[in-house]
C-alpha cells in the first residue's frame, strides 16, 4: 500500500475512534518529536507536525492508535496487521 493511501486510511480510523487530528508546524528548538496524542477535557487530539514526512506522520498515528481497543471496529486487514506488528 502506498504511503499516502496508508496515511489516509489511518486518519480515517482515528476519526472513527473520535480522535481529532490537528496539523501544525512544530518549533524545532522546543520539540524533538513529530507529534503525539493528548486528552483535553475528555476528548482525544492527535497533534502532528505539518512538516513531518508521510512516513513520520504514519508512525505518529500508529503510536496513537495502538493505545485503543480496535476489536469492535472494522479495520482493513493490512492496517490491522500493521498495527498488530507495532504492538509487539
């Protein structure tokens, strides 16, 4: 699966879980990461560096998604295998 399609599929899955995704430019002097998940007033928000590569954005989303139970959510087999691989 191409990275752009994978990124889109992962973003769709995050939205199904109620995770809002926010892209913005990180200040390099203050951050070494490319993003992360936080919970504000009971809602999940995933912040992603808008200057991150597609692969880096994918990894940020995978790290966030692996914190959730995906058992009852329909997920493409390729995506589920990818997420399961990162959990190990």
